[in-house]
């Protein structure tokens, strides 16, 4: 069936894409435009699965998202390379190429139970490619082969990264993100940026990347070991920031593991909006022989008790300890006088009330 034939059958109600089995439209404009780009450039689309009804009409079991893209483009509701369908009528062969492109259609029929079983299998038997599998397929070369060899030969990198027993490239993709992070001075890549990076280096040796990343892998392995509950991305960031302090971190590795694991299990950690910063502050306290309070945050009860000891003004408002303006109780936050990260304890004698603006400006000062 050509694109033109498919479209006309949809418009005339012969092909029905909006059936109860189908999900809502999930393709955004970029993905819909990619459907048009595939058709125009001769890249085959997956087969369209249609169900033959007794009245002769066809219901779409698989292909609704692609059909919607075609329909929107031909009806002027989707741009491809900045232009509508009508705009291509005079200065391009796009309309002719798109209309005449043949699509693979598979038409099924039978009982209602069979229809539902076909739909189920279409949507459960397929396994999407992982992000690394896509990279490997697009840019396989000397670089990717070197990455594969590194993983096969280096036990440390397999232990440091998560899900080491899974061989769909999740670990390798994480490693590429970390390499990019080091190369780009602390910036993690968007997916398109990592694609570009691998494409740029696909015919180059991976040896330079090994030299660059190995010190960080060793830092993570030696300092955090196998039982640390700190997230892998957080551990990698710490390894980049404090690589020069490796020796002193190693001296305190048991304390780091014990105290950070205990903190991660605490309610304060779960409620914290700055988990990475809290872990970093705790470790810096340990290696600097400065202990931070295991209790990270003040509670609502702490705030109520502090408020009970303060005298409100005539309007029932309380003064911010920083800017001294007056606010309602629910507009104030309870904060440390001496910052938690600098050893300040989470006790009422070290507590004060500040407005949200002052609290956010304060940081760890």
C-alpha cells in the first residue's frame, strides 16, 4: 500500500487507527517529522499491522503513531524542515516521493480473542535497542571495539559500574558519559552530544580514554569498595573533584563507607533536596576530622517548638533572623545557625527561623 493509498483510506474511514486497544499519541513533533524524513529518504518504516473487520474496514493494531505523523503532515499540521506539505508542491519532488512510497502492511483476521493476542504479542515480544546498542550500530569502529576490549579485560571497571552482569551495554554507555564528563570539564552529555562524540572518535584508538578514566575507576574502587550505597554517578563526580586527595580519602575509607551508608538510610537523607551536597559535606568532614551531625534536617516538631519560644508581633507574624522582615509561620524555614556542613548540630540551640529567600541565599555560610 502506498502512503497516498494509506492516507486516503484513513481519511475516508476505511482504516481506523483510534481503536480501544491503542494508546494515545506519544510521538512529539520531532519524532513525527522523522517519520516523514524516513519516507522521503527511502528508509523503510516498520510494518503496519491491520485487522480486517467483517464490514471490510481495517483497524490499526500497530502503526498508529506513524499514521498520525503522515496525516498531520499532509493536512498541514506538521512541519518537515520548516515547511508544510503544501509548500513542497512547487519546488520539490517530496510530495511525489512520499505519496508513491510503498509501505509494508500485514492484514490479519479471525476471532476477537485472536485480535487481542496479536496485539499483545506485537507489543510485548519486541525488545527496544539499548542506548549503547544504538551507538554500536551507528558508529561501530576502532573506538567502540577498544571500549569493548577494555570492559572485557579490566575487572575494576566491571565492578565499579552498575549491572555488570548485563551485557546490553548499559555500563559502557555510563562509562562514555563519564569520559565525556572528564573531557568537557564537569558537564554530562545530552544523548545527541554523546552520539556526536562517539561519531567523531569512532576510528580512533580507545587507549587515550583508558588513560584518562582509569585513575577515577581506581579511586572509586579503592575508596568506596563494594558496599557503599552512594550512587555511581555521585561517586564518579567525587572522584573527579577530589582525585588529588586520594591518599587522605583512602586513610578514612572505612569511616566514609560506614557513616555515609548510615546517613543514606536516615529519614533526613530521604527528605533532603541536596543529597549529593550532603554526602560530599559528610565526607569532607570525615577526612578533615570534622564530624557532621547524623541528623541532617530539622523536623516540623522542631520548628513548632522554636516558634513556641518566640513572641510574634501584633499581626501574629515572626521576624526572619536574617533580613528581620516579618512573615507568617508557614512562610519561614528552620535553618542552622552554624551550617550543618561545617559541623553545626541539628539541635534547637543551633536553630533559627529565616524566610525562604534568605535561606536560599545563605548556602553554607
